[in-house]
């Protein structure tokens, strides 16, 4: 019997460096009928990233790059993405800045998720800094990627209250939970769904 299939999903690549909870979440999201994406490819700059367990588990093609030569590595990645007809890149805890050349050469959308209410607290240690500055709120942001750190156009944000006795670990946990809601929503938004 012929297998019935829904509308074609957008081939998506996810770039990671670490735990991969957002990767796992996006893979799960991609399995939903309403999801417009199919996770076709995972790239890591760290061959011992914990998140690599997910492409293995779900049988998704993946590759690790050491980025020793950044421009050569980016060129290779662009070839890989073209081969797999990737039309969307989601950075999910990917700890490197992509070059302007890479961004200009990838003709489709590149998104990133960041654990703060950008433009506040770009870069690392966002939760520690938010607590140190006695912020009442922090949160997470999904934005388009440009060649500057955590600086592209904002797509969606979610505010999270910082409680009295919050420490950076509890805040990280709270925000990560919201990231897992926000990233799929932002993908739907940029794809006009
Ligand atoms: C998340 O907080 C994300 O916003 C930031 O790095 C962390 C990655 O977490 N860019 P995970 O690897 O997805 O669990």
C-alpha cells in the first residue's frame, strides 16, 4: 500500500556544542504532524558533546568539526548543507561565531537561541550576571543570526521572573524550560505558520 505523507517539511540542520536539550526538543517537535521542519543534519564543534547522543538515538545524520581552520571548515559545512538541501539552520548552544561569509553564503534562514532578554547579557554566564545585577526578570530570546555576537533581529522573547532566592542553576533550569517552548514557536513564526 502506498504510504500517505503530509506536506514536505523543511530540511533543517541543528548546530550544537554541549548538552543538546534544545536539539532534543527540536527533534521531538519535528516529529509532530504540525511541525514544518525535519531535522536532517546535526553539526557539532565538539566531538564529545553530550547532545550527540540524540542524532545517534534518532538515527539522524551528524558530523563533528574541530574548526581549527575556521574558513575551510565553514566551506566544508556549506557543501554538506547544500548536499542535504538544508533550508534552515538552528543554532542550539553552538559556542562559535559564524563568519559573515558563511552567513552570506547560506541563502536561507539561520536562527539562534540565547538565555537572556537580549540585548541584555549577550555572551556567556548570562544567569550569573542577571542575578548579580539584581534583575527582577530574565528570560530567553530567539533571533536571526548575523556576524556579531547575539545581535541579529529578535524573533521572539519570553520573560521569566527571578525569585528572591534564585541562584544561577535554578534560573538556568527555569529558563531552559521556556527555551523549549520558545524555539518551536519562533520557527513557526519565521516560516509564517
Ligand atoms: C541554552 O541555554 C541556549 O540558550 C544557549 O546555550 C544553552 C544550550 O543548552 N545558547 P542545550 O545544549 O540546548 O541544553
